[in-house]
């Protein structure tokens, strides 16, 4: 399952986020979205988890949780239209 994580502090790195998500299950990939012009984080990421039950648990536990001084938005990612 692909998970959207938003409202991230700009100092959060992919490796930091992967460690947080691995507490809830097996992570296949982590992609922190970067601004092409400034090479700075845009404040959101996508994490793909192997098991849907683990992913749903991570969403339930982490949505609204504070991480690096900001309240995260964590939900199932929807495909682009």
C-alpha cells in the first residue's frame, strides 16, 4: 500500500521517515518529494509498505501525531487523476 505523509518539517530526511515507518512494518520504498529549483523538501512524502494491515495500522497511529515539531497528515495515497 502506498501512503501519503504530509505536513513534514523541512529538515526531515528520507532515512528518518523510513525508520519511523519501519516501527509499523516492512517498508518497500520511501520518497521524500523535493523542489527541483531549490533542492529543498516540499514537506511531504510517499511510503510504500508491503503489508496492507501494517500500513492501515501505521496510518491509524501516525495521522495527527507530532513528528519533528509538526503534526503529520498520514493517509492512503490516491493515484493522480
